[in-house]
C-alpha cells in the first residue's frame, strides 16, 4: 500500500462490502472446513467490522491446528467490475508438514519419561490428525500409542473443551513394584468428547491385560492374579472446571466424575466403578489461597466375579496422601499391597507466595509455599447391605491415615508441578510404607 | 543370575524345615473334573504328562499334597509351565526342580541307587523328557489336525472372544519356535512316531518284566515314564497312532497298570482330598 496518496478516512462509519475472500497456501486441506471458518468475513458492514471478523476467522483457522501461521491482508477490490466500497480479504496460510517427528521428555505422576512421536496433522484434509507416540520412563514403563483425532462439526478445537472424536490403540508395559506385578496392556478405544454443562466424555475401550509376577518372591495372592483378562468397558467422565489454572489455582472449583462399567459386550472383567473428585480454591488476604480437595471412589464386581488387583484403588504417595510411599497403604499380603474396592482422600492446603516475595511478578510466581493436611483410607465396602450407613461410615472411618507438613511448590509449565515437602505422617498401620520427613513429588494431578 | 541366587537361598533355607502340611500342586483344568463346567477342558497332552509325573512322584514318596486346578496355572507358574508346587512360602515349578525340592526335605527315591545306576537313570530321564516330551508338543501343536481340533480349542477354552483365538495362536507359535530351536519342527509325523517307538523300545528293554526300572524300587524315572505313557494311552486324540505305538509294548502297559493301581487307586480309597 506504500506509494499511495494519503487520505483521512473514518473507518468505523465507512460502509464497505467484502466482495471476495481468498485463502492462499492451501494444499491438502479440503475447502469446506476453510469456508466454514472464513465465510463470516463476508457479513462485514464497516471497515472496523472487517478487521474484527477477519481476526476471529484467523483465530479459528489457527485453532484447527493445521497451519503453521496465518496472515491477513485486506485490500480494495480490483478489476473492471469492482465496487468502489468493495474489499478483498486474503488469508495467507502455511500448512503444517504432513509428517513431523518429535522427541521430548515428560513428567507424569512421580516419573519422568522420554517420548518420541510422529504426527500427521490434517491427514485427510479436514483437520483430522494421527498422533503416534512411544515413551519409555524411568519406572520401566513403556508405551506405544496411535491416536486418530477428528474434530466434530463446529468444534474445531483440540485444546479447550470442544467436540471431538478420538480413536486410539496402544500397548503399554508397566511395573508395579509396590504390588510385585507387571502388566502388559494392549487396547483399543474410541471416545467422544462434547460440551454439555461442562465437558462430557464417553469412551468405550477394549483392553487385553496380561499380568505377571515381577519377581519370584511375589506374594501368592498376587501370583494368583497372573494371566490374561479382557476388559470391555464403557466409561463416562464429566468435568466442570472453573479454576483459573490447573496447577497453581487461585480461585474457582473443579468437579470430576468418572464412571466405568466393565463387562459390556464381552470380556471376562465385570465391575462397576465410580469415583469423584472435588476441589475448591478461595483467596484469602495477601495472596494467600486456601484449597480444599476431596476424592472418593467405590467399585463393585458384578455377576459373581471378584475384583482384580489391576482394577482396584490404591492410595498413598507424594502427590496424594503425602507422608506415605507411592501406593503404600492398605491391605497387604506377604509384603504386597493389594488395593481396595473403596477409597476416600481429603486434602487441605494453605498456599502462600514465597516469604518476602523474591522475584515478585516474574520468576518468583512459579513458586509457592504451602502447609497441608491430608487424610484418607482404603476400605472394603459392603455393598450387599447398601442402606447400612452406620456400617459404611465405620468402614471408612477405621484406620484413617493422615499426614501434615509444609513444603515448597514449583510450577513446571502449565501441566505439572514439583513439590518438596516435609511430612509428618500419622495413623499409619503395621505394614504401611511411611515416608517421614522430606518427600519429593512430581505430578499432574494433586490432592 | 538373580534367580540362581534366589534358588540357592531358597534351597538352604528350606532344608531346615520339614514337609509342610498344606502343600498344593497347581495345574490346569482337566476334563470331567468335579466343580467345573464341562466346557473347561483345558489341559493338553504335554502339560498333563508333566502334572501326572509330579503327582506320581509325590505319591511314591508318600508325601501328602492337594491338587488345585486353576485356569491360569501356566501364568502363575514362575517358569511359565505347569505344574507347580506351593509349599509354605516356596513356589517351585516343573518336574526336575520339584524333585530337587522334595529331596531337600529328606525324601529321595534315587538315594538307594548306586552311582552307575544314578547315571543310567539320568540318561533315561533325559531320553524320556527329550523324546516323549517333544513328541507330545509336536503332535499337539505342529500336527494341523490335532492343533485345530484339540489343542487350540482346549487351550483357548477359559478365555472370552477374541482373546481365545489370539492366545491359542500365540501359544502355537511359541511352541513351534521352541521345537524349531530343538530341531523337531522339521520332522515329519512319521519320523516323530519312529522316535516315540524307539524310545518305547529302549524303555521296554530296560524294564523287562519288572515292576520298576530299578530293582531297588520306584524312582523318579518310573514316575516320569508313567506320567508320559499313561497320558498318551488315555488322552483321546484325532487318531490313535500315538497310543497304538505304546500299546505294542505289553510290559509298558502292565507297568502303567501296576503304578496306577499301587499309587493312585489305593491312595484314593484312603482319606481323599
């Protein structure tokens, strides 16, 4: 536009008409999904409107996750038939390469892993993608997974709640030293996520699970669980999250419900499993935040089966019931933790910024100190006698483990946090693996 | 290495303890077993031979034990092969380790043999496991008719679809690879029958008209031979060629009848568990 004469134009009042919208740089992307995202620009009535609508279209195009970058050019219409008030909007896009490889490290709940991945964004031209990942962790865990993701109509977004369909297949090898077993899973799943009063996920998965003893010295109760099982289950997850941040929230609440019905349409694993999670954060004075979490779950084996060790609940560890080792409480057999068919856990935190606020507004914001009290228990629910609340209460209240302490938190990006805590456990029973004094934890979810 | 060390530690520790009361022998489901559905007919020719040999040996030693049937016996076993013995805190699988374990408890049937006899017995043990054991594996998993009509359906019977098909083919593939490594996979069925015949001939000659292979009394060789021959004679297969080979040797048949009568039928009249 350089070299043109300068005019003074009042942009918001000048009536304009967008005559054409060009999208340059499209290769394998199909027209229909692009048209859907950009056609709103044609409805512009003023120049300011053109800019706003173009900007929204750019954001939507970027959210498809198929372009490296998106640029906007607005120019007056040219050609013999051009309207004097006509505009042409051009989106210059650069598609992502059809095949990209990645290698990175990842932190999960108290483990670190190397992840190698191959991505095929926009594989069929409608913002579908195939992601394949291999990871190997320091806990002898390895996994391979292939996932096909397709955004559902009108919800192009992968990262924030929106409708999408995922189809995946995987193989994982995991070691469970606290229970002396090793599990190899091979599975396929298909899941659909959509917003409805929060975010709903419906998932069917079929998993072939192979259990083996980790050592010769594994307890006989664990040895009895060795062998193959097939789980075909329907899972429903419901999340409402109003927190401002999942790792170091300052306000808001989160509610999560997980339910799983195994044994539908085949398989020899049959159970119903429910668990809920609630977290409420409230800001007090001087950037002090009080956070309260509550979790609980229960499962019932169906049709005369008994629950398997790999389906039961476990509790304990530096990110849940602090002051105890990873999955280090509950019923034991010859030194191996057997898990429970019910659990509850609660945590109360008082988060404060670092004392004297070093690095305020910058690096220091990645840190918090906290004081905490956590409590919880694994129990064997008696679901034959459903309405005997006194009995349920007694089972939940007996042998409660608890701990309290202080610690420092460090935020690792937007997905994980690291905690260094000094813990004082209480209520430990014989056999529990207590981790008194300093405990280090890395994780993505926290009690 | 660690398992060798663990074994050594176990052997040392258990020598000091007597035979426990609660010894259980875990093995896969057989047909017509009490308390099981008819559809669960899991155990196969090779596994049944090993299970029967161990049962026979324990009977010969006069040691009390209880047989426990589990569909996942193969996966529970530390070596991945049934049967296995649970004695107090110890879990021991397969014939040889079980015989060794029993001898650490002070029960041995081969102590009474002199050195040359012991060496001879070891040679026959190797012959029997090497020939009859591999022949059973070959017929179960490498003969297409037997594999498709008997072995795969039985092996997969405890599992739901589609795991049953998958696991049966995986097992077949594993066994075939094992036999390839041993040079058995390339044999023809006729060659396998010849091997079995040669083995039976050798056994029949050694046995003569005696009740046991050694004049001092029953040994682990008798238990092992009984396990294999009795299983071959009584397991219905697609055709009877294998059993017919054994039936040629009347002294081996008599040997099986005698052992069955002495160590199984007589015991069963006693307190049964």
